[in-house]
C-alpha cells in the first residue's frame, strides 16, 4: 500500500497496535481494524472495562479505609483536646493530591488542544477535498454546456452559411461530431457527481462530534474520571489499529458508501506507479478531439472566409469557445491527478493518527491523575477533619455581655437574694 505523503505510523500507533486483545470469553482477537466485527467490538469494550475495574478497586480501597478509620480507631479519653496523630501524613497527602490535580489539569489542557488540532486538520483536509471535487464537477458541467451551446448555435449557423460548398459543410460537421465526442468524454470525468457521500457533510459531522466532546466529555471528566479514561483508552486502541494500516478499511468503506469502482478509489487513495489513471483514456480521446477541432476550424478559416465572409463571426465564436474549453480541460487534467486528493488524504490521516491520538493519550493520563488525586483527597478528608478541635462557643464571649450564660446565672442569683 502506498503511504500518503508525510504520513508514517507513529511510535504510539505501533505500541498500542501491539497490545493484546481479547473478547468477552478471553479469546485472542486480531489487532486489525474491524469495527463491524462483534469480536473486535467486545475487545474494545473490554479495554474500556479495565477502567471500570480500576474504579471498582479504588472504591473498595476507599471504603475499606473509611471503615477502618471510623470503626477501628481507639476511643479518645473524654475531654481530651490533643490532636490525633498523623497530621503530617494528612498534610502530605493533601499536597500530593493537589499537585496531581494541577499536573493532571495541565496535561488535560494539552491533550485537549492536541486532539482539537488533529480534528481541525482532518476537517480542513475534508473541506479541501470537497472543494477539489466540486471544482471538477463545475468545470465539467460548464465545459459540456459551452460545447453544447456551440454545437446548437455557431456550428449550425456555420453549416447553413457553407451549404453551397459540400466539402466545407463536411468539415463543419466533422467539427460538430468532435465537439459532441469531447462533451461525451468529459461527462464521464465528473465521477463524484450524484455520489451520496459528501466530504463537506463528513467535515461538518466531525466538527459537531468535536464540539460535543469538548462540552460533554469535559463534564464527564469532572464527574467520573474513570469512565472518561475507559472511553479514551478504547478510542486510542481502536484508533491505533486503524492508523497502523488505514488504506484497506478506508477503501472498502468508501466503496460501500459511494458505489465508485475500485480503480478510481485505488488511484486516489494509493497514488503510486502501480495504479494507472482510470481517466487517462477519456483525457487522451478528449485531447485528440480538441486538437482535431482546432485544425478543422483553421482549415475552415482559410478556405471559407474568403468566399463566405458571413462565416467569420461563427468561426471566431467557435475559436473562443475552443480556447475556453482547452483551458478548462487543462485544469481538469490537473484536478483529476491523484496528487491533490491524495495529499488531502494524508493530511487527514496525520491529523487523526498523530495529533488526535497523542491528545487522547494525554487525556487518558489526565483522567488517571484526576482519579488518583480524587481518591487521595477522599481518603485524607476524614483524618483532616479529625484534626480540627471542637470549638467552645463561649470562649470568646464578653463577661459583661448580658446574654452570656455565666452573667445570666449571676443575675438570677442576685434577684433571689433580694
């Protein structure tokens, strides 16, 4: 398979792609990207379930710790105001939790930025590919319409003007046939016309999913770090399987969605010497037909104009149409070459398999640090709370305050003595 320009699977892709996979029965599953296979789906769900296992273990650890702290500590003597031992451990636990949380937040911001950059690059590549395909369709439609108009007007008028000269009429009719042949050949170059799959729609869907992730996924990270970590881990593993060899899956999926032939898709996705241009024959025939039309018009201009001056105007109009058609034809040759769309394909893969994958891994680390910081904080809170001594509500009251209980008691005694 020909790799797109500038794209090579990264070390992260190779590392994640080599991780073992198993289904729910713990049977080995191949690491090839096959999201439609049930065994592969179970393997990714099992990867996500590992985060659930971590969540369960952390909750069990926290529960055991809290039960031991609440039920198994020795009773304190009544009236004792001595702080419980372990204050230094609590302090350091809180510091570690705070540092882990801060580091996790920084890593999370970086990972989110990398993921967003990768998705933006993927969307830009899809938009550029959509522009190329739309330009091809537009040029083909414009050129075919222009040639059809020339056949219906200028060539028809020219045949009527040259009717006294049979050989000149035959030349004009030859130019008509060549123009019709060019139009027929060019119509086959608009290969994306009528295809239900639109790169613009895919780019909009990708942008929508990215916006949904930045909103909802951020809330998910705050509420349940372990769940976010499981989702990110499964996504990273599946993405690494896709990025290790993306061409077969993309070819098959695009062929299923568009119905285009494998020759056209292989030419644009692989773009190497082993795959020939599927439009080369149409382009060659069109170029020859345009050259024949040009020579026939020159011959008519030499032979017909001196004898039929009224033929000069349609001939000049035909030459102008021919020049515009040749210009559009050269643009079509450049647009139909595999380099442009293949470059967009490579940019999309780099955005998805480099920046987005790296961002997912940093988000995974962020979720892990956040979960660890949360667990540490939960374990430290009860002991930290125990370090705060009970407050005496009357220690700071004024002795002359009439609402002071001691002062009120003396006032009642004074009244009794009276």
